[in-house]
C-alpha cells in the first residue's frame, strides 16, 4: 500500500461535514478500494465551535483558505465554500500552481472560469475534478468522461435542479399555487440565498454548460445557455398539462447542430408516461444519447449531504488510485469555442392567456397565429364569471422565433388581458 493521500478541506457546511463523516466512518473501505489511506490534515471554516456532528480533533485549522490551499503538507485541496469568484477562485489557483490536485463542487465558478482553471491544471500536470458540481450524487461527469468516451453524444437532456422539480411536483400533487409552494421550499431550506439561482434556471444552466463542454468538446459558455425560470408557471398550467397527459418540468437540453451549439434550460411540457415525466420531488435525471450506447438514463438525488459528499469522495478516491484524465475529458487547449445558436428543432407549444369575452376575439388570435404560419391543434376556454376568458391553445409544431413573432402580433390586436405564457412541448 502506498503512502497516505493527504487532503485539506475548505468549507465545513453540509457537504464538507459529510465528507469528513465518510472519511471517518469508511476509512478501511476507502483504503482497500484505493490502495492507499486517505488522511484529512487541515480544514478551514468560519466557526471552530460549531457542532457539525463529527469529531475534528487533531486537525489543523486555517482561518485563511488561501493559506490552506498553499500548505506543503497536503496533496489535494477540496473547495466547498462556493461562489463564482474570490476567495474560491484564488484558492483553487493557488493550489493548482503549487502542484496540488483540486476537487470542487462549485458549479458557478466552473461555469464562469472553467476554461482558464482547466488550462492551469493542465499546465501544472494536476487534476481538477468536480463530480459533485453536477447533479449531486449522480455520476454524470464520470459517465461522460469515462463510460461514454467512445461515443459521439447526440443530445443531453434532463432535470438538473431538484428544488424546481420539488416545487412543480408539489404544485401538482397538492393543488397549491406557485407562491405557496415557493414559500414552503424556502422554509425547508431548499432554495439558495438568492432564490432566482434555482427558480430562474441559473443553477441548472451552470450544470448544463459544464456537461455540454464535456459532451461536445467545447469551451464552457454559460452565457449562451438560454434560460427561462418557472416563476410564470401557474397551477392552471399544471392542471391543464395533466388533463392533456403532460407534466411540466424545468428541462435542460443541449445538442450540436449544423449551425452551432444549442443550450437551453426552460420549463417544458413532457409526456407524463416518460421517465422525466415520472420524476418526483427533489430528484434529478440526466439522459445522454450516444451514437453507440443509445439512450442512457441516470436518476438520483441531486443535492444533500449524503449524495453530494459521496460525489466528492469519488473524486478523492480517483486521485488516490492515480486515475488522471483531462478536466473536461480532453486537453483543455483543444476545446473549441463554439458559436451559440437557438433551437432549430420545431415543437408544439402550449399557450395560456386571458382574452376579452366578446365576439370575434378568438378569431383575431387565431388569425395572428395563422399569419405566422402557426396552426392550432387544440383550443380550450375554461369557465369564467367575468369578462376575462381563460384560454389555452396547443399549436402544431413551429420554431420558437416564429412563435415569438406571432405572440407579438397577438399582443398588438389588443384582445389579450394578460401577456400570453408559452411553454414548449418537448419530445422526450
């Protein structure tokens, strides 16, 4: 058995404490599977006195994570403090420059600075690993970089934010409005300090950008991810979708087209009978479509102490075993900067709005859609007691830019009493 792998951990929140617990409870198992022992040498956290449910006796404390990253007695620096800039970025750079392997769960930092950090790791002949940054306990990164390395990836699709899936599931099962379930999720601690990171699709967009880089050999381009949150999804949308055999999910899709790289994160209607349609509560699901493997479906907990710390440990054990692969599956300098494009795949759309309850109003809306080459598959008008008539339309397949032009024309007719909400119906 080789010499011990010595690690330092910055951040002892939920995930950091979870890693310490695994190291403490599974030390013999880790040694037998990796061929060497793993020893926690030093830590950095805001409070020394906080009870984290695990003994920290005998460990060196650093008040400055930069100092921790540069310590000569650690081989691996584990960054678990978060944030898309300093001090996390500076600490990781310090560790890489000093020849240390780095493990992080920081999806926001990778989405913003992943290319330069990968190049720095490559320059210093060390590993930068981040299994925990994407989908919690689901081994999505390893699946792409290792198991599916012999495949051309045609498409990535999935539910990548457990909080949004919880909110949408809870709305459906409890018949509660968005605002009520949002407040409930906030009380349960499911939401980020800035809730829009979750509900606005930003957190999930970070994950999609990372997976896209690995799958398609491109430089990470989070700014090119088209993001739309779930804030406008109403209980009426949930009910209407259910009646038509659909469920609403915050869905990420990435694929390479003849024009460039398409990346989008948006609420969509999916078949209730599909694997994604059946995904409940705070679970995540990622689907890879390989040219030889076919469709690979990964499902599991996307967050939480156990799943996320498990993913961190998988990277630690990889390093202990001496397994070394490029950060994004190929040399960082070979990753190409790809032109971003909007989707070129037509789809049916669900449209919800309120119209004046007067003769000819529906005809005006149908005409506006028709003028843009959009035909109507279904139209529903629900019961109402006033002059505002709730209307739901399902179109035949069209392109998003065509739909947007049509909805602008609808607004110009003056018949709408609220701006239409349009959701893509995705074939999954």
